[in-house]
C-alpha cells in the first residue's frame, strides 16, 4: 500500500511539474489530490508497521516513526525552498517526487530482502470501537 501511495504521489507530482501555472481548476484539483494522498503516508506507515511487528515492539516502533516524522517536519520546510529557488514554483513538487522516489526504492528493496511472515507470526485482526478510552481494556491482546 505504501508503494502504491508513493507511486500515486510521484505520478500526480510529475503532472503538476509539467502543467502550466495558469491551468486553473485542473491545477487546484490535482493539488487537492496530491495533498490528500501525501498526507495519508504517515497513518498508512503506522498501520503497516503495527501489522508486521510483534505486539511488544509496537510502542518503540511507533516512537521511531514519530521521531522520523518530526525530523521530516523540521527539515522538509528547510530543504524545499532550496528546490524552489533552483526550479521555481515546481520545485516543491520535484522535492516531493525525490522524497517519494527514495521511499519507493527503499520499500522495493525491502520487498525483495525481507522474508514473508509465517502464519504463526501473524495475528488476527480484532476490531475495536474507538468511542471511549475504555476500549483498550476490552482488547484481548492487552495485559490483564
């Protein structure tokens, strides 16, 4: 799923790089899609991480992802203007394409390096209501 999201972001970003600035509603529509897809990378990454890890390692893994997200949130806005100063208004889309292409290549390499999980390593999905904090106590996987 992450590879698909990266591919969609790269495709939309490439179209945004090529279309003229005066395209009006088409440009706004593509930017809306671009933002919607790019902002979904973090939650999908968290979900995927929680799906493939041992339940005891989920907290430390999500802490690492949150740290990476924070580092990106700090340095991303500092790096993107450098791309804009070189490439103009399309520099921000070139920056996103470079970042997503790097993530795509990393995910593709992990796809071929990592062995699939056995049935014993996988857990069943337990749907939980998200209306109150008491839901954590209802989770059968939680410590008693």
